[in-house]
């Protein structure tokens, strides 16, 4: 009798999800309408963006990729979903990215987000970036020395790996006040476990309701790859704690990096402000976030920029002419280009923008929830309240 009841419940669920659910009119895979397993599978395979792109090519601008999740590929949707003042809040998917506390990327509390934005924004002003140039330049000098050595001997090197080493070392200097020394080590095995953290978050984030349980019990599942991923996240978390603890214990007033800006916000914050006052864990959280957010995105963009330039000799030659016309300040080429000089390189800026258009390195769905009530219109279609919505960016001609 129990088996019959269970079978009936399963059949009723399938019928409802496929034919009666408010999102049933939108096309998508059968499994996706029943469970988030479809998304989790493609995250695990590393091809979620391609799977979603294929659905759009087959079915149009709006597709169903989860029981309560629509993916929208329409430029008009950006104003409907992400425009300041709209009431589309972040979905619980973001909870999976929390290693310490939710940072400015992961928090779903608007007051906390505003407080973090106020604390972090000064660190990205032109004045602050100019103050941080010596730390960037020191890493750049090491990278150029390695490339010069390889050029002198004709030794083939993996440029992608060395760009990653450079970016990681810069981020270490700015977010942790100490380089990871990857340019000295020159070994990919020594890279901080950033990829493991993002992969685990992307995978568990497909089941946000059970993220707390998943985080609690995953360490006990005897699957080697899973164990390595979890250990990677914990190692990175502890690294952030140790680096910030050391910096707070050994203050250096002369050092002006991103971590210094965070500490200044922590020391001068208004305890009565909405969103609360930053504490030590918040500093660890945001510094951790700098490393996660800036590593792959920056390294991949630089790598792809070089790839496209090397495959387009005329563009490369034109860019070389522009760079050669810029003032390095040292006369002998020993002084790197200042950021104020680099901002004058319009063709370089265009090359970077075109690289991002063709190969956007950030392909993770940025989920938002349709506000309550009668739902709302997104890209010309009425979407029920409570639906997870995603906008996939498009600029100019499609880059796929």
C-alpha cells in the first residue's frame, strides 16, 4: 500500500511540475523541471554555460533550467532585474559561497551590502590604485624578468601559468599584505586552492535549502575528489584568517593596500550605522573575497587578451605602436607604465573590452528572485513571484 501511495505522489509531482506549475509554459529539459540535479550535473561537468546556451538556441530567450528557475537571454532584462531600486533580491544560491561570513558579493541583506560597499569603495579609487602601484610593479618586475630569461634562452614557457602566478601574487600583496611568492616558486601545484572553493560553492549552491546540511556532512563522504575540494576551501579559509591576524598584530602605517583600507574602515566605522560595524571576521571575509573574485577573472582576461593579440598580428602591431608612444617616465624603460598613463591607451582599452565581449570570463548565473505579489514583467514576459531569474549578458554581436 505504501508503495502505491509513494508512486502516486511521484506521478502527481511530475504532472504538476510539467503541466500545472506556473513555469510549465516555458521550455526546458524534463529533469530540470523536476529537480536542480540538471544544473548540478552540468556544474560538475564544467559545461553549464554551454548547456544553457544550447537551450536558448533551441527554444528562444526564456528557458526553464530548474523547478523554479528561469534563464533569460535578453538585453532588456538587465533593467528589469538589476537596475538600482528594483526589488529583485539575491537568491539563496549565494549562501553557498560563504566560507566565513557573507561578503559583499554573497550577502543578501541590503543594509549590510550598503555598509560593505561604503567600506570597500575607497580602495578602488584612482588615488588608492596609484598608492598600490609599487606592490603591483614589484610583481610585474618579477614576471618580466622570468619572460626575459625565457626569451634569452629560447625556453618555451606556459604563459597562462605565469600570468596566473603574477595575478595571485598581486592579490596577495593587496588583500593579504603579503605575496604568495608564486613567481618565485613557479609551480602550479603551489597555487592557493581557489578553484576548489568556487567549484564547491557552485555545486552546493544548486541546492540552497540544504547548504547548511551539505556543508556539515560533506566532509564525511569518502570520495577523494570531494575531500580534496573541501580541504581546499578550509585551507584557503584558514589562510585568510592567518594573514589578517598577522597584519592586525603587526600594523604598518606606511603600507597602503586594500587590506589597509579595510582596517581603516573597521577602525573608523560608525557603530550605529545601518548594516553594523565591521569586525575582524568581516575583514577576513572581504579579504578572502578579493582573492576569490580577482584571481581567475583577471588571469583569464589577460591570458585571453594575449591569445587574441597573437592571433591577430595587425591588431597587435597597432597596439604596440600605441604603447610605444606612451611615456614610461624613466626614459630607459625601467619604470613601468603608471596607471594614469595607461588610462590614455584607448586602443588597449578597446582590446580589453573586445576580449571580454568575445570571452566573458565570468559565466556564473547571478540569480535574483522575482518580488512578491502578482509577479512582474521581465523582457516582455510575466514571471510569477518567487521565481529565480537570471540575466545572461550580451554586448553587441553574440560571442558564442
